[in-house]
């Protein structure tokens, strides 16, 4: 398919070998054995797999539809659809060489290949005295003496009072003072002209205008019509169902993969758009040959089409700061793009890069300084303070002692793996 599939279908039909096949015209009514192909339009999006199966007792054919077909591809690049029907009654659908659906011809189609062994007896009917009501009104229940069925659902709120800012002398609406009588208005033919009304502006900032009435509230005494409570029906017999009988049309076909003879290949293509193509078709008994054809055709052009499609996509707009997103949209990508842009500018002119993106330059500088300070601090903390030199003549063994101390210190460092950093607590 050379264009993105919006609404269309492309079905390959393996046509049944019979007298109808050799008529002058091929149509959607021409009997087929297998129908396979993508179908996408509106909410429908699936890869059809339908096969016609003959009832050995009645001689009638019935279409068997895959229950949960995979979805069709709708991108602009070529899509490869493969159907494999195995002699062990299994099938597999591949899309672009990848398995999209596996199943059984005997289990995954509707209606099923083999009918039910038993069916409902069409002559059986529910007895007239059959009771299937689970619950019934309690015959011993009586309406309470204080139950008032006439009590209204709502009553006036007797505790409500008129708001102090209520303008009782002001109407809720007034004639529009800006409205003017149309020039073509004829009082004799059209009657007296009346200006359209608008909400009274004096009522906008108060609780209300006009005649005040008490609001309605739910009546606490309301109970409605009394009905007896429900109890379990002692005469209940359960849900009635007709008795089962042997299905006279029952048969068992254990090998539906033994498809009927096929005499031709037909294509049923319908589409609402241009540039939908259907090519490189293989029908045979060899999965290896089908894979070879895929490698020689699809596997060659598919990467090329993907590269062309990627190249034709509109590039994201890059602003002066070298970013395609805002900080609010994607903070990580925003910072990464700004740093990368700074690095590219710095390769050509470091001074200009610092002037163009001073916030990045400052951030990187602060980070470098922090790293230096951390390293220097670590070195200073791990190195012991040098002892003060004593004035005067040193003992003859002093250099030897220093050398032994140095060797000992080195040995301790190696044994521990690293010089232990001096902390405030350890120093004290």
C-alpha cells in the first residue's frame, strides 16, 4: 500500500472450482473457499480470515469468520499479510513477517465448524403452571396505620424569610431601552410594537426581584405509595428451559484444513482513496517459498520505504536557542538540546557561544567549579596536616622514621582499597 489506508479493503479470494467459476463475470457473489485481507473503515479495523465450509448432511455452505482478527496496518509504507493454514487444523497470520494471530480452525471461528451435539427441543414449551417468579409480595404484610400515601413530596419551607436586599417592587425583566421600532413596522398590519425584554439590571447584584415566595423543601413525612415487602416465592421452580434432544444436523469434521478444490484467484478491492496497490502475491503449499519471496521483495523495499517516509516527515522547528520543545513540555529534552546547541556553537566560537547562551555557559561553569571544589576538598580532607618543622638539629633517625611512616601509611591505604576520608567526627 502506497498511501495511508483510511477507508478501504483488499481481499484475496481463493475461488471454488465449479461451473459458476467459469462464467463470463467475476463478482463478489462468486463462490470462494478462503477470503483473506485487511479491512479498515471507520471503527472497523481488522484482517479478515473467512473460509466456507460445507455441511456434509445438508450440502449447504456456511462462512466461518475468525472471532478475534488482528488489526490492519494503516501507515504509508508497504504492509505484508501472510496466512498459513496447517494440516493439523491450526493457522497463523503474519504481518510484515511477524506473527499477529495463531489459533485453531476448530475453536476460533464463529459459527464453529462442528455444530452442537444437542439442541433445544423446538416442540417443548413451558407448562402453564410453571412458576418462575423468584420473589413475591409478602401476603401477610399490612400497611402501617400512620402511613400517609397522600403526603406531598415537597412542602413550603416555613422557616425561610425574605432576604433583606430583595427588590419586591422591581420586575425581573424590563423592556430593552436601546431597542428601536423597525422602520418598516406598520401598526395597522403588525399591531402595536413592543420592545423586547431584557433581565432587569437592578436585579443582578441582589438576591432577587418581584414577588417573593417561600422555597420548597423535601417533605420529611413523605412515604409514597405503600407496597408489601418481597419475600422468597415458596412455589418457585427455577428458570425454565426446553429439554435437550440430539441435533439431527450434527456432524463432526475433524479436518477442516482439507479445503475444497480451488480453480482461480480473485481480488476484491474497494477504497475511498487513490494509490492503494496490491502486488507480489504467493499462493502455494510451501512456507519456505513464501519466506523466500518475502526476502526477495518485501525485505528489500521495506527499509527503503521507511527511510523515505522518515526523510519526508516535516522537521521540528528549531528556535534560536536550539530547542524544539519548551521547558514546561519536556524539561529533560529542553536542557539536553540547549547544552548540545551550546557545544556546537562552542566548537566554532567559544566566546560567541557564551554570549548566545550565557545561562548554559554559566551553568556549565558553575558545575565545573563545583566539581573542582569537591575534588580539592576531598584531597584536603584526606591528606594529614604536615607537622611543623622543629628548629635545631634533628635526631639522626628522623628520616628513617618518616620513611617507615610513609610505608606504613601506604600499606594501610592499599589494604583498605582507598584512603579513608577524614570527617569532622573522626578528626575530633
